[in-house]
C-alpha cells in the first residue's frame, strides 16, 4: 500500500482541483461537484476514477436508500479525513499548545507543555516532545507539522521576528524537521487561524470574511475573494495601530488613541487599575463591569464602543460577509456586546447590510488547529517546504 503522503503527491492539477473541492465542501453529489467545477459528467468521471483508486476520495455508503426499480444510484463523494493526520502547534513565550488533527482539521487530541527556555534548541525539544506525545502510542500517521506563532515568518520555515521569544532570524522549521523527520511549515498565528476558518470553519461558506482579535494587541485577518490577504508586513500587527481616539492614551510606539492603546488587555487592565486604585487582573475588570460596578463598566463600555468603530471601519473597507471576533481578551466583546453592536451600527451606512458577527471564545487549541490547517493545505496542495 502506498504511503498516505503519496495520495496527494501524484495528482494532476485537474484531479487535485476535484479532490480539494470535495475536501472543503464535501460530501458532494457528483452532479453538484461537476456543476461547481464547470465540468461535464464524463470529464468528472474521468478525473474521479484515479482519485477513487488512490483512496483520496471514496463513495459515501449510506446517504441514499436504494432507488426504486433496483439500480444503485451514484453515491456522493467524500474524503476519509481519518486516513491522514497532522500536528498543529501554537508557540507562545510561555507555553506550546499542540493538537493532533485529521485531514479536515478535526481535533483528535491535544497536549501542551511549558516553554521555560527560549534557546531555539530547547524550544525544538519541547515541540518534538509534544509531537511524540500526540503521535507516539497510536497508529496515527502524521504527514506534516504546522507551527503558528505571533510574529513574522520568512519563506515558511524561518522565524524572521518573534518579539515574545526574543527571536530574530531563527531557522525553526529545518531544526524541527531534523529532530522529527517530518515536514514543518511555519505561519503567523493569525494567518494560520484564518486559513483554518477559511477551509474548515466559520469562513467555509463565504468568500469574504474578516477576523478581529483582542489579546496582547489587536489583530485583523482578511479573506477577500476566497484568498487570505497576505503581504510582506503580515505579522507586524499593523491594524493594532489604527487610530480610534485622537485624545486617547498613547501606545508604546507613540500613537495617540490607537487600537492597541485602547483595546489591548494590558491597556484595559491599566486603565481600570488607575481608575479604581486597585491592581486588577483583566478578568477581574470584566467581572466587576458585569456585576454593575460603575467605574469599570464605563471603561469596558468605552472600549466596546471603540472596538465597534474598528469593526465597522474594517467592514466598511473590506466588505466582509462575516466577521469573527476572537482572541484571549475577546470577553470584552461579550461583556460589552450591546454597546459594541450599537457602535458598529452608528459607524456604518444605514443602508449597509447587517454584519454577520460571530463571537468565538478563545481557546489555545483553536490556534493549534490553525497551525494544523496550514500543514494540511500545504500537504494537499503539494507545496510543503
Ligand atoms: Zn499604536
């Protein structure tokens, strides 16, 4: 039996197109698949035959009862996601979160470990240990590893800049490959999250969507015309410096009232601690606001309204059909929901379409899954580093 990796490696461009459509949209009836790809039925049959022989696709057995009058109707086509496995890892300055997934980025199990030492060799050991723990005692066949981190990635294998690790120009990909024997692809963590939502999650059924995140900073990811917007400055967190209030506090870069200065977890925590005269944790600020404490409620309300301006501006510029709100500090949107929504409305044209807002509770595994999705994409597109 051929190694699972060869299933995707040997495909022609047309066969790959069929397989990808089924991977992302399947299961699909043959007629619908042909229609989606603009193929005639005979062409589709010609392309699906080798895919069925290779085991990339299979017929779904029990979708339809047997048609009246005997003959078995053609069955819908699908991939078998459990045949191939991937590991995604979200690397932070203090912990690494890993997930073993199937071919559709479905999480099979998760594990995490402390990152105490930022020496690249020590980090590689932690990551390799996680891969081993997730894969070790089972028959799971891991085809590739994806690593997502906050920062800039160069040529999919080098960390150009990762401030929280104090790294510049570290060849993490080749080092982890040498240690595990597996292909490794690196990605900015928000880009990775976007790719997972684009192919397998909240963005699967739309061609334009945005995600805004609140955490140590404010982040934004965009998919436009079914493609992730990515450029040479991706990973710098540029939207975090979007001006929201000319009279607001300044961020460390000196921008008065930019998104980071108003909305980062640190910024909110600092404002609330100064206003109440108590050293408060981020969640304590939100707990107090939720319980009706007027001082923290005002801070949270102002931040929610400012976040609404940012969401509205992103929507006005990029015209997404859906906006996903997530990140470690996204509870701000939950606690300030009414004020967030009314601020978005105020800053949009009255005739603009209602935004489909989706609040996704933060979970490190979600980000690990994002990194796995990048490994999946690169495997099925046969573009692994
Ligand atoms: Zn700034």
